[in-house]
């Protein structure tokens, strides 16, 4: 790559800039100073560690490096996303299964159509993007699902009492949940490149790749992310809403 | 059919909120339930609509254990109107057609007649339920339950949000349904006058127990327990 490197000194400067929001927070008593400092330090440390880990992984044979890191990413994502639906039974195994299946599916497509070679340098970063976005969408879906089920409890009971099956009684909720989970991605896709250049494309361009080549990568990535996000949110929602009902078509109060 | 035939029988039904409830509802009978707030009146209706399960005891509908009746069918035959209207997003018509639509019987659902039944003008059909007053919403909810043609109607303070005139209309309607359609009604009410006026049989529930039950005219005249006597005085 022909991009210039960032020296340790210039890196230090960007960290110093963090003290601007910290002092603002102090002046206006926003009570955010600790959080800002803590999350900045944490972010920097995490990134450096990841840098070393990636270097290590890229030196391993592809199978091992990819296998190891994709497994770690999937598990961390599943733990993180399923925390948003703590009260729902089987939420972790279901989320884990959905994310894994989606990742395997998307990865196979990439390899099958030759978008990327089976090398850790390529597979790991873009898998990270797919898994990360799926994690966020699943988290949103779970949060929404729980919220809807407590908010709409009365209407679900009314629907059941009128002879609706759990499926029929939750139709509205499932729709609203999926809309909420997918809208950030749909909106993002609509304005992609206009407001903010996607992170990967920015990276490629900074790294010296021509914009038109960067765009091709971005199309593959953006659509892959969109597909996996949609599939993940739908599968998780459709697999888990049923746990709000028992086999007698009665609503179970999971939130209490 | 025999007027004295039991349509619903509760035998020693208990949940975490109710204790050993036993009573019978008869065909073409209006039964009123009274009792202090939090006594478990709504909980009892939930059991009969099978929205909740008793921890012990049995409930029979027309002599069959309700566990042996398909749940959706039971819920249509024992219709329920909740303490709140719980209408779905959409128009009054869409709400009223909800039940029949589930079973693909929308053509049989005469929305005009149902609106008429609950004293709402036909222009209300296309009104969005969010634009209706509390009393109007409650009436749409009643029409929505009627649309399923239930043979037992469970009403949870269905008239408490309505004015005197509409309440009278609903009461007349219930009496008409009982006489013409042979519907049995089980209604929870906070209004003792209404409980006495409408009931043939009355159940008095306090702290999850059925403390007194009997013919309305008799127990309102001569309460058997101090609890009910106290309650009538307040
Ligand atoms: N979903 C629930 N979870 C736990 N407890 C509940 C629930 N719903 C009601 N209860 C409790 O059960 C008891 C009986 O409630 P219920 O709603 O049946 O009373 P009620 O007689 O209908 O009262 P009201 O006249 O105020 O409507 C109350 O103590 C109530 O706090
Ligand atoms: Mg109640």
C-alpha cells in the first residue's frame, strides 16, 4: 500500500483532542467526563490488541486463523445481542445459531462467486462487518420484541380472546419489530455514499485503491450486510416470539 | 334446551390469585360478579376464556372439560369483553370484523347490525378507533366480541366508562340477547345497583374467595355473610 503511516506522535495528538469534550462536559456539569475518558482508553486499547491479534491470525494457516477468529466473533456477537432479550427462553442458543448460519451462508457466497479469496486478511475484516451489523440488528429486534409484548399485552390478549392463534395475535408486533430492526440499515443503504462514505470504502481509498474498485467491494459488502441483517432479524424474531405463548395459546408474562 | 342446564361449571378452581371457586352458570342466565378492587374478579373471567390456566380444579362448558375443547373454538363460544377496550389499530369496521376474518367468515359479519346493536351510527364504520371517545371504544369492543356470536358473554366492567343512557341501552341489549339468542352473561360490575338490577345470580368475591353466591334478589335482601353485608353497606 502506498498510504502514509501514522506516527506514534501524531496518534498522541488525536488522543489529546479527547480532552475537548471532557472539559466541555466539566464546564456544563454534564457528568460525562468519566465515561468519555474511559471509553476512549478502552477503545484505543481494544484496537491495539486487535491489531496484534490480527497480525498473529494472518500468520496462521488460513483455515485456522479464519476458523478461530470467526468463531470468537460469532460467540461475542451472540452474547452481546442476546443480552437485549434476557427474559426470553433459549435466546442465546437461537441467536448463536442464527448468526452462525448466516455467516456461513454469506461466506460461502463470497467464496463461491470469487468476490474474495479464502485468506484471513480478507475474510476476517468483512466477516466482522457482517457479524457486527447482524448483532446490532438482532439486539434491536429483541429489544423491540420485549417492548412490544409488554406494551401491547392487552391487545394480544384481546386478539387471543377473539379466537386468534399466537401467530395471528402477534402479526402486528412482528411487523413493527422487524421494521424497527431493519430501518437503520434500509436508511443507511438509501443514503450510502451521499452523507458518509462507508468505513471500508474510506479505508480502501485511503489505502490507495481507486474509487471505482473500492465501490465494487462496497457494493458486495453493503448488500451482504443488508441481506444478513434482514435474515438474522427475521429468523430471530420468528423463532423467538413463540416463547411468549404456551401450548394452550396463553400469553406468558416474560417481562415480570 | 333445558333452561336449568348448566352451561359453565367451575369446580374447586384455584390459581395463585383465586381459591377454591365453585359455581354454575345456567343457560339464558345473567350472573353478576361483585367484590372489592383486587379481589380476583377479572382473574376469574380470564380462566373462563382460558387465557389463564387454573393450578387446580376443573371448568366445564356444556358438560365438557374445557381442556378437551379446541382453545380458539372455546374462546369464540365464551366471548370476553375486557375492562379496557383494547382495540386494534384501524377502523371500527376492521375491529368488528377481526374475529370472523380469522375464520374466513367476513361475509357473514353484518357490521351495520352490530354497530346498531351497541347504539353507534353506521357512519362509525370508517372511523379510526383512535378518534373515538372511551365510551365509544368500549362499545366497538362489545360489538367486536358479539361478532363472534358467542353463547356465553363475559363482561369485565364493560359499562363503567359509559353514561347512564348508553349503559341502559347495553343492559337492554344484554337482556334481549339472553331472551332471543339464549346467551348466558357473566358480568363483573362495580355498580351494585347494576348488579342487583341485571343479575339473576350474583357471586361475591373477596381476596380470591367466593364468599357468597345465590339468587341476586335473595342475597341482596338477606346477605348470609358479614363480609357481603358490609360490602353492600359501603
Ligand atoms: N398479571 C398479573 N400478575 C400478577 N398479579 C396480578 C396480575 N393481574 C392482577 N394481579 C393481582 O391479582 C389480584 C386480582 O386481580 P384482578 O384484576 O383479578 O382483580 P379485580 O377483582 O378484577 O379488581 P378490579 O375491580 O380492580 O378490576 C390483584 O391483587 C392483582 O394485583
Ligand atoms: Mg378487574
